[in-house]
């Protein structure tokens, strides 16, 4: 049978069947087919992982691979190079504002308030529509609008500008609790970051950005090429490693990702690195077999250090809108997410999903991706984010 590889998983119940696409279908789905040669300086696997150390590492690799998700797998998702032609975002709040234009435009509040609107229910309706358009989601939008309506009825606002100030405060209050930066615990050596998410969301790019950041902060670090589904994915991580002068542990394409993670942690520990960041293949949150593979990676890391991974960092593509919620729900159930990175906030009108994520899960948002360059990863800052979405005059005040 060349076409489909099917496997029935007993725990999935009688009707659950894993359907795998053929190599040809995958090649068509991923514009750059596997097969790119690995750089010669890849650090080889030092020791093969003993069977007893990885008892779960028995599933054939063919059974676990990413499928593209229409909303997330953007063309060019496999480019190892960032777009160096585009300048990095300016530092500070202006960088956020510069990059979040589309979401800001979707909110459309700047235009609304320059028209000097009347303080009435129509104004609230307009704000409600703007929040929904930017994908803030119904529950978070309703909570904000009801709060503003109540306070308007109580005559708390002198004018529309005062209401906008209250909106700003409400938006910040919604996300401030999740703006908790990632702190590398120096007593965990190495501090292990497991990076997960759907295909094409920006995991590998984010790892490259993080490597730069951690190095600048004085941490020594190592990367693990745990996306073994495509040779190109291994090469992409190695390119980021080279750019940052950071070693990459790889076993090449088709290696068991749990084995790569195990090997990398052993190596990072024996060489005394401060941080290990492990990449993984993208997977759909609906693919039960692939989701359980993440649990396996987690367990295998725990065999070397029972506190590892110290951060399960889920990367979410900000352009996916409300779909991000079901992705996070499933990944969290499978592997326990401890932190989020929301990427591509520079290219979306749907950046409001950050508010929905914050309200529904309360999981810390560690970083925001606001561009493709190494510098374009910001520690998530609730005020800077909200002010980038609202009229400038208000943000400055
Ligand atoms: N505009 C923009 N593009 C990004 C950002 N983060 C990643 N990308 C792009 O998203 C695409 C997929 O990234 P990649 O790291 O390969 O995704 P992965 O499949 O999750 O590892 C690449 O073209 C990246 O340059 C971001 O914050 N902004
Ligand atoms: Mg990747």
C-alpha cells in the first residue's frame, strides 16, 4: 500500500484511525521536499539512546509527521533565512506601534475618535464591532463592553475620550496578568525549553531569535533539532545555530524526536550548558498520535532530569485568529503548556486573539514575534501591546 499509512490506536476508541498522507502528498503540501544536505559541522549524536532509557521510542517515525494546516502553513514556511532586507522594528513602544498597524487598523479606533463621537450606545456598538473584527473574541469583548456600558450609565465618563481611556485600562487589565516573562532558573542546568506548535507557526524562527537573546543575556546554550520529519527542518535549525554561534544536536531526518531530545539533554548536561532549546515538528492539534508523541518527548527528557522540561513553550501564529484557542486547548491537554509565544503580530488584523488567549487560559505570554528578523522578538509587554493598537495620543498619555 503506497497511498496511506493507517494505524489504529487502541486508546483512541474503536473509530479512531490515524490517517497518514503519502510521501507524494506531503511533498506536494510542503513546497521544499526533504533531502537538503545537512551542513558538515552538525554535531552528531554522541551516544545512541538505549532502549530501556526510551521505552516508548518504538513507534515508527512514519507514523508521526506534520500535516499542513491551511491557516498556519504559509508558503515559504520552510525558508531557513530571515528576510534581512526588511529592517528590524524600532526599539521600545514605537517598534510595537510600527509593527502592529494591521490589528490597529482593524480596531479602527483612531479614526473613530478623531471624529469626536458622542458618548452613547452607538459608540459602544462601534467599539464592540472593532474588538470582534480584531478577533478579541466574544467573551472578552462582551466583558469589556458590559463594563464600559455600566460605567457610562453611571456617568463616570465626561466624554468619549474618557471612555477610550477606560477601554485602554480594561484591555491592559485583561492581558497584564499573562505578561510574565520567561525567567531562566539558574539552578536548573541545563534549563530545558521544549518548543511546540502547529506547522509553520514560527517555532524554528523563534528558537533562532531566542538563541540570540539568551546568548546576549550571557547564557550558554544548545539547540536540539527535534523536527526530524524533514531534512530541511534540521538544516534550518542548524542555520540559526550558525548565525548565533550556538551548537545544534541533530540526528538527521527520520530520527526519533524523543531520542534527539534525550541525546541533546545528555550532551548539554555533560558539557555544562545553561539552556537547551528543543525544536519539534509541527503537528495538528487534532492528530492524536502526533500529540501523544509530545508526551513521549516530555517523558524522555524527564528520565534525565525529572524537572525537565522547565518550559513548554507553545508558539502560536497570531494570524490564525480564534483557531488559536482550540490549538492551545489541545496542546495544553497533551503536554501541559507553561508559556506562549504569539508570532506574526506584525502581519495580521487578528492580533486581538491575544486578549482571547489571555482571558480563556491565563497561560503566560512570554514573547511576541513582530517580524522575521532575529531582533523581532519582544518580551510581551501588555502596555506596549495595547498602546500600539489604540490612537497614539491616548497611548502617550
Ligand atoms: N512576519 C513574521 N513572520 C514570521 C514571524 N515568525 C516566524 N515567521 C515566518 O514564518 C514562517 C514559518 O516559520 P518557521 O520558524 O519555519 O515555522 P515552524 O514550522 O513553526 O518552525 C517563516 O517564513 C518565518 O520567517 C514573525 O513574528 N513575523
Ligand atoms: Mg520548524
